[in-house]
């Protein structure tokens, strides 16, 4: 005969907290608990969202090893949902939730676990912890630095290392577990094991019905002074078919939000299956139609980190494209400068950038720099910008013409060869009329044409070597 589950779940806001950040679900094929965190950052929203996404596995016909894949996929979808909620309201940044789920196919269990909520199984009177805490204290126990007894009272026992928080590294522990008739399963938030010892939990689990066990466990936590929300899910593996009319149970923040209630100050919220056949009775709260509470999915968005990487790639692409465009522009520019002792045409722009040369010699001319007058030489040494290559060549041609003109002006005049002298011939004296010498004033003497050039002007050949 196929095995089935007889289950009960209960959640209490506790004696200190004003809101319940725990959420739990129990159904014929799925036991699920989520403990939200973040306080003002909406821990109750995180746990409720996780439960509403993952609880859809209860209606799926999945068995065997496929349960592992289904659980992993559901946890990742819940993680995406948390990422969406943070994007919708940035004030929720920092919220998160634990997830502990047991999927049941009638023959075995699939476990998915993330955080410090716990899953237990009692078999033949022995209590065994199925999940492994993702906490700082548990890592100290695993390393042998402290004992389990010391972990129970360690001041940092609530420091959690892995949690469902919308980030891409939220991967759960996954495993397949055997199950047999007579097993008793229990999920709980840390509000129970942080204050109640394993011995007390084991004693409470040893007898009674699932209804009475969840009440007793939560009572022990409150009497021990738990200042946290306390939530328990208990299920017995039985050799009977589920009774007709069995309904899932939804408690805690998930139930409160589903009913449009904040649940502030509510001491206990619980849902229990109806009927009087052993699967009902002892109910707290109201039975809800699962379809009315069914999470209405929206098209999943990509992970936030993927979008951030895409934006970064686009920005880098724009920067790289802009840089490439700027470099290509520089390689279409020309100027006339000096290459050693000679005039040269350069391609690019003169810029002093570390590790990057934006110009190079394009054409080296035969014109020597020292053949230019001072004015032209200083222009060339300071680089003369050109609109294009033709403009640069035109500038060089003008410089060559200037150098040639200066060379002609500074060319020395050859000395004439003296002619042989002829003896003078005696002539009779001739009387000449008297000549009147005009008086010439110095101020009326006109300047010579060669004195009109201003020193240092383009027409001045000063400085030519």
C-alpha cells in the first residue's frame, strides 16, 4: 500500500516579536518551512514569497530522483522572486529567508535545505537531524573548535552564512532520503532548537498526534524564553490512503498576507485539515482553498546580477567604441614638425599619453631645419597643423621656397678681377664753368628697399645657417 502523510502545522509570533516572519506549508506531498529575516527590510515578505513559489510542487506528479531537480528549480525560482521584490521596492534590500522542504512521493523523500531552519526524523524512538545548519557556530563545530553543548549557548549561534536572498549563489543542499511507515517528520524554525534541547524535542516527538506535538513543542519554546517566532510542521508516515477532502495547511506570514492581514500582534496562526477522520480536528484558524491562495506567477526576470553585467558590458563597449573612434580620428590628422635636423610631415596628433603614441613620421623631407629663417624654424619646431596631407605638403613647399629665397639673398657677391692700368695722356687744360654743390639734408634720404622687412617676420632671413 502506498504510504501517505498525516500532518499538522502551527506558528506562533512569540512573546517578544510583534510580527511573524515565519511561513510554513504542509500538504499531501510537501512539507515546507521558511524563516524570514531582515526586520524592517520585510522578512515576512521574503518567507511568504518563498513558500508561495515552492508550495506549487505539492500538486506536481514528480517522483524518484526527479524530486531533486524539481526542488532545486523551485528554490531558484523563489530566489528570483525575492530579487524581483527587491527591485520593486529598494527598501527591501537585505531581506532573506531560510528554506527547508521535504517532498514526498509515497516511497521516499527529497530534501532541499538552505539556512538554519531544521528537518528531523524520528524512527524507532531515535531522533535524527536530517538538515545541516548553515551557520557560523555549526562551522566551528564541524572544525572541532567547539562542542555541540558549547554551540547551544554560543553568543553568535544565530549568525547565518547561507540564505535565500535574491543573489545568484543561493544554492540549497539536496538529497534523497528513505522513508518507512512509522517515521515521524518535523520541520521547525530556529526559535525552537535555539531554546529547547534535543532531549526535550525527542521526548515531545515520541508520542501524541501531529496536532498535539506541534502545540507541545511551541509551548516548550515559549516557556524556555524564546524571543523569536516559533513554527513547527509535524507529519507521520502512515500506511493509509489520505482521507477525502484533505486540505493543505498554510501558517505564519504566508497565511496572513494571503488573507490580506498584517497579522501584527496575533499570538498564533494555524490552519488544520478539516474532517473527523484523524486528519482533521483540533483545528486552529480557517481552512483555505489552495486555489484561492495559489501564487500567481509572472514571467520570470533574469537575475539582477545578469542585468548588472549586461549594463557593465554596454558601458565598457561604449567606452571602447568611443576610444576606437577617437584613435581613428587622430590617425587622419597631419602636421609639419621636425625629425632630427630635417623637416618632416607627421601623421596623427601630438599627445603625451603614457604607453600610447598617437603620431609617427609620415614623410621625411630633404629640407634642413637650420636653412629656415628664425621665424619659420620656430613655427616648425612648435609643429604646424594642417587640414590634411595635401595641406601639410603645401606647408612644406612654402617652407622650401622660403629657404631657397633666403639662400639666394645670403649668397656672397663674387669680387671682380682688376684690369691693367693705362698711362695717362696729357691734355691741355680746359676751363669749366663753376659748379654749385647742392646741400642735401640727411632727413630727406629715402630708405633702401632692403630695410623694410621687420626682424623676425616671415620675410626676414635672419638666423639662416
